C-alpha cells in the first residue's frame, strides 16, 4: 500500500473505501516476496531460481488420468460429494503407510487430511495462538509459515541454525530470554529435514536434544516435513514424530511426492489435539476435497508410487548437482549449503551486498531468485539468497547461475569502486565449495 489518501470524512482511502473496517490481524497480511516475484519470474526469458514449484512433468500423465477415470467410474457420486471433515479413512491409512517410511507409528484416528499442509499450518496456528503469543522458528524459516503466523498476530522468535540444523543451545537461550521477558511460548515450528530455505537437515543427536528441551519447557513441536522422502544420497534421520508422540504435531503433504494441484496434505496430531483440529478443519472448509482424496488413494493403489518418488529423486539430484557444480565453477569465493534432499540451496553473499536490493538488477539480467529477507520476520537475511533447483532443467540452472554470477560481479565491482574511495568495505565470505558453511545465518 503506497497510498493512504483520505476521501471526504473518515480514514478510508481513495482505492479502498473499507480501509478502516479491516480487523487488526490483517496488518500482518502482505504479499510475500516470493509471490511478488512470480509475476516477473514467470516471463519465459527469465530463468527462475525463485519459486519452489515441484517438477510435475516428471509424473507420467497417464498415471493420473487412469486414476481419475477409475475414480469417476467406481466412486463418482461419492467423489463429487461433501465428505468427512477428517478425510477419508482410506487416505488416512495411506498417510500412515507413508509416514512409516520415516519411522512414524500412529493411529488412523489421529490423522486429519487438510487442503495441503499449508492449511494444516493455518489450523494449528488458529488453535493455539492468541495475539502476542510466541512461536519459535528457525532462522530462516518457511515464508508461507511466517505469513500464517503473522496473520494470527503471533510474535515470531527466530532461533539460529548451522549446517546440522537448529542449534539446541540457541533454543535453550531463546526460551530462557523469552520467559524472562514474560512471554508465552506456544510452539516450536521446525522443518528438520531438507529445510526450506536453508537446505540443511537436523542431525539425529540434535533431534533427541531438541525434543528433550521442548518437553522440559512444555513447548509443543510443529514438525513440517514436505521434503523428507526426496533424499538424494542417503535417507535422512527419522522424523521427530517417530521419537515423541504426545508433544509433536507432524505435517505431511502429497504436494512434493505427487503434485500440489491436488491440494492434499495431512496432520498427525497427538490424540488430545486431534478433535479440535477436525473441528477447525470443518469450520474452515467443511471437508477436504473428496475428489482429490479419491484420486490420490486410487493413484497410490494402482501406480508404483515409490518408484515415482525415485524418479523425482533422480531428477532433483541431477538438478542439485548441476547447481552445485555451476556455483563451484562460477562463484568459488562464495559459500552455500549442500542439501542432501529437497529443493533448495542457501547462498551467502559477501558483505555488504544486499540480495533484496540486487534483485531488480538480476531480473533485468534475466535471472530471478528469492532474497533471504523473505524468510525472516525480523528483517534478517539481506546477505542470503534462496536458489531453487527443483523446476528448471540442468542446462537452464547453469545459465541461471552464470547470469547470477555476472550480476554479483557487477555489484562487487561497483562496491570495490566505492571501497577504493574509502566509502565501503567489501567482505567476501570464505570459500566453501563442497561443504556447507559452519553457520548459515
Ligand atoms: C516447508 C513447507 N511447508 C509447507 C508447504 C506447503 O505445502 P502444501 O502444498 O502441502 O500446502 C511448503 C510448500 O512449499 C513448504 O515448503
């Protein structure tokens, strides 16, 4: 909003006569930087390393059309009807099978199907957050979660990470500080595996330690795990929910292992919470899409879905390798994380380069990325860039990194000119080509 021009009388604006009618909570609603980028980055001549769109073209369309045909043939009236607010029993069973791959055991009664895991994030936040309550989240954190938390007027307290994920001592310190300030901490939101945007994975030892800390401080854990099955080298450690049942709400989704267009995800909640979650789900959407649920159940029953996940892994592994080798070739002085799965590399720029300020120049040079500031609620991340390797092919990724390199070099030259006049100091990060930097913050 750039204009707040009063019309005659009240404080409404020329463009929005309802300006002064909105609820306070809408103050936290703003277009994310990722969203603002979509319009520009979708121009065909721009190489977009910005969005996190899965490469759905790697899914043979006949697998989907076959499933859709059978849904209409065998379950048409049911699939086109309203359904249960908790989701179909068949799909909830399937969700349990999928979670078992990451060591999770649970009851079908405690699975709630949602409209993507994004909606589960919204529902959990609605259930637990009063304005001013604190949510602990990694620094950086998923932009879509930050948006939800803001919309419920939560205070987001970022906790430092390094290449092994969330730092337990940083979590302890944050809890102590927040409690001393009289704050109410409601939950820890974490993406322990193939983090968005940082690309790192929480080690097994830290998983145990972090759960211990949360247990000791009566803090619920919200584990968001869209990428866990998309590993490239070795499987990641088992989910947090596999260790702790009563204190962890686990979120899963079909968006990355099948397709986001179905808009189907799920929550596995502690038994005590699940009833409230179902009620919240019903009040938000009445029920998740029966049609999508039937289609996914049919797909899982008839297709080699594990083989399909292997196919996705192979595609993304090749794209990750292309990105890492292009970074090594063109930007050897920079540092970045090396993901073992998921969609993202997290790049550190030399100080004082500013990823947000550099973006318009990058788009002019026909490459787009997401500036690090999108992933912090406190203005952090100016020296960071999220690079997505999920959507563009390997050749396009190499082109994108070459373009990005010339943008960075031009900015550095400009700054060098200023620094030689004594006005600015350029600090280049140490080279970390094949291993992640010690601290991604
Ligand atoms: C960490 C994280 N959580 C949740 C989501 C939302 O996914 P869904 O399509 O299941 O709503 C995404 C999507 O990119 C994500 O990266």
